[in-house]
C-alpha cells in the first residue's frame, strides 16, 4: 500500500468552497445535474417526455456491443422510471436515434475518440458519435438527465458536445488484501461506465493473496490465495464485461516486493530463506524476489507471457513500489552480486531488476507501467509511471520523457472528503505549472485507488462511491469546473442513480446497523452514525489491531467515509459564525444540536445489548456533550451575548479532546461547534 499524505483539512476545503464568488454559486444553480459535466452544453426551453411510447433505434454502423449497450440503457431507464421500456422501446417508433459512424479498435486503445454529440429537443433525441465509445458515454449522459416533473419523467432540452480532458481515467481496486468476488467487480464496472471512467486497474497480487489463475505455475493460486482467486475464464468474462462498457482492463502483478504470496508455492523466487506463508498482517513487509538469479527472470518471462495473452490491453503493470531491501541486505549472495556489478544500493538493484522485467514485457509486445519507484534515468520512454508520491514526482517523469498518471490525492481508502479529491488536478500544483505544453501532454490523467485493508465486499461500494464520481469529473470535465457546492449537489443526485446500476453505497449502512443491534430500526444508533466517520488517512491502523481475518463489522465499517449530515451542519455553522445566517438557519442548527444532545439517553440502553456496539458508549456521550456546548454557543451568538474568555477557552479545550477518535470513529460535529465557540464574543 502506497503511503500518501493528506493535502489539507476538511475545514480548509470548506473554507475554499465558501470562498467562491456569488457569480459562480449562482451559475451552479443552472448547471446540469450530472457528473461529469460536459465540455460544452447549450440549454434550451422545454423538455423531452419519457413515457410508454419511448422508442430507440441504432443507425449507421452497428455491432453486438452497441445492441447490448442499447438493451442495458433500456433496463436502466426502466429502473429509473418504473416504465417497462426494456422490451417495448425497441418496437415503438424511434424518438431516440443513435447514429454511429464506425467501429472502435478491436482491443480498446489509449487515446481513441470518445466524443459524442447529444441533441435533445421536445420532440426527439439524436446521439451521434464517431464510434461505440462515444455512444456509450452519450447514453449515460442521457440517463443522468432523467428527472421527475409534474408532467412525468423527462429530460431537459439541451445540446451537448462532449469529450474527455484526459484519455486515462481509472479506478484501481486492490483484491490482494481482501478478495472481491466477480459481482463486486462487475457492479463497480457498471458505476465506472455511468461516470465515464475508462480504465479498470486490477491489483491482482500482494503479500496477502495471489488472485489470478496461472496454468503455467498453478501453485501461485493453489498455495497463495486461500482458495480465493479468479479463474482465467472469469478473467476473460470480466475483460469482455468491461469492454462492453468502454473500459480497458490493466492488470497489476506487483514485483519485486509485495510478493509473499508468490513464495508460498515458489520459494526459489525469494531472496530470503523462508519458509513463507500468506501474509495476514498489513504494511510494508520484507519479502522480495531475488533479482540476481537468472531463474527468476526465466520464471517471470513464462509468467508474463501467459498473463499478457490473457489480458489483451496494451499496458501491463508490474508494481515496483515499497521495497525495504531487508532481505537483500541479509543475503550474502545478493550482496556479492551487487559488488560485482557495481550496484551501489538497493535502489540500483531494483533498477537492474526493473530494467530486466521491462525487456520481458516489451518482448511480449506490451508497454510496462509501474509506480514511482520504477522511474530511473535510463527508463525507456514508453514506460508509464503511476505516481503515488505526488505532482512533483509526476512532473519529474514527464520532463524525463515518460508518460504518467496521478494517483496522489485520489486515495479513496483514506476517507478524505470528496472536496479534497475534487480540487486535486493531474496538471495542478507548482510543479505542473512549469511544464511545457509538450510535457503536459504526457500527463495522461489519473486513477482513484481503492486499497482494501479495511473494506469487504459488503462495504466497498460505499468507500468508492459516490466520491469517485467527483474524481471522474476532474478527469473528464474542463479544468475550470471547480465549484465545490455544485459538485456536492450533483454528486448527491448521481449517488441515488447509482442504485440503478446495482450499487449498494446508499443503503448498506442501515443493513449493518440492524445487524449490529438486532433491531429492525435502530433509530438512536442511526442518529449517531449520521455524524461520525472512519479516521482519516492511516490513523486507523494505530487505533486497533487488524489483519486479514479481522471482522469489519463495526460502526467504523458501517458509516460512509464522509458524513453528509456533518458537512451540511458545517455549512450552517459557517454561515452563523460569519454572521450571515438567517433566523431559519439558526433554528435548523438548534434542532440538530438538540437531537444530538438528547440522543445519548435513548442510545445508551441499546448499546449494551451487543458486543459490536458496547464500545460506542463514550462516543455517544461525547456527542451529547459537544452538542450541549454548541447549543450554548449558538444561544450566545443569537443573543449577541459576551462570554468569559476563560469559559470559551475551557470549551475549546474540551472540544479538542472530543476531536480524538473513539471506538475507531471520529465525531464530525466537533469542528462545526468549534467554529461556533470561536465566533462568540469575549470580554
């Protein structure tokens, strides 16, 4: 797992959001309620109605993939409207015409034309595109435009000319640490199609598991996976499933480190003495391939040859990150090899290994991709660098002549708010500002990364969505699209629509809370759950002990990464603290604070009934205390009352203590109450 820092705090991001001009906020009111926003749109008057007479037809070039896309579109539209269009619409007179000029490449290629034009009038719809990729995107835009009106279901009259800003718009899912069954992968591919992401980066091996079937080296999955792996037939199905949705599949087999699971079946690959077992704990482990043996490269040549046939994409990811070198340092043979070959340190040894592997990948007619550590002064220019170290590291790569993608700022496993991800740009920062146009063109885009230490098939959807929709907009939409309040409004709409694609990001919390309590409707626990979040960054691993067998079934696992209720309360608190609040906003804030203050008495009897909730008692009690402080500050502000400086300092000190995680969750009401207390007048 790549370690990255958190760029800024939630409060800073919210301050940035409120810093937008009134012009931008007013402009956001008329923004199309979709994500990502198109590159250009002209809105008209009126609407196109959707009813049982809706019909669709494919014209021009056609192929089975387009026919399947049409059927998928109709199924989703039927779920959205409740009208059984999935059957009738193909026989009705076509009011929606799809015009495709020609085919896309047999194997989807980086940089293919993905543009489309969508013309919606009151009487009909026309979607035109150069190839099926544009059609797929245009259909998703139409689906997002569907709304409920007094007259029924409709889409607004609008003409959209759209194309992506970046050609590489990815989502990485780590299935090494926690295995994700095929249905999980497929429903996330559905969601990727909905927001126009086009690269599924499949992280298939790590210390905790080797997840792809190898027919050449069957002990990889037989001994290194706990029986949890994808057969080659399943992998082919996923690749075809993704291609149907305009998504490339790039596999990653991490090497030379993060390779413990390889060595369980093939210990001769390792630098250490063993014996090796599947890793159960997380972090940067010592296991590393032996870069000095020719047998290592013979093995990898055969393995890479097998996998490059299985995965048709042009790119092949070899990982290359986080080698601590401890096994290399302890191996006399490796140390002698380094001296004999003038390799001064472990970085040089890894560069030697990477160079050898790159030649193997190229010999199998693929382009190698790797994390930052892969980049060396002599790295071939066609190697793509995925940067987890930041925009400065990415700039170094593109200045050197390599192409790169950014993942720093898009680590969705770190539970950062959507606003933080949204304001990170692959071409942002001081480093990118100094790049030439030619160098900027080598920045291909970015990837959101879902590392899986703390996710299961049950809650992974909530960790990826809907925040990744905001990241998808950063990759697709024009650079100047940066209105955070507009993003949140539209993201809430998209989050609801994702249910039509099989996602469970919006309702999984209630199901987990029911299981935790044994209650069918644990309302007091829902009140608490609505205002807490898992810890930011890597703090969670210091708060409790976790391994691959640890059940992820507590409140930290049940709540979303970002509390929508707490964010909305922060908006209110900021308006109040800045002296801009209306009486209605004061009243709304008061109602919330009273709810949280009084909830503790209702929740405490429920918490003691289950071991899964017993440790939440102090969390609930602290929320009540924080709300009490907030109510007093609100009353002081509303009545323009002067308070004692000592009292205010005492309240702030208690809030500082309340900020700390309890039971591996963070009370997100605290920062807002701090704003209220700080805004009170003192003597």
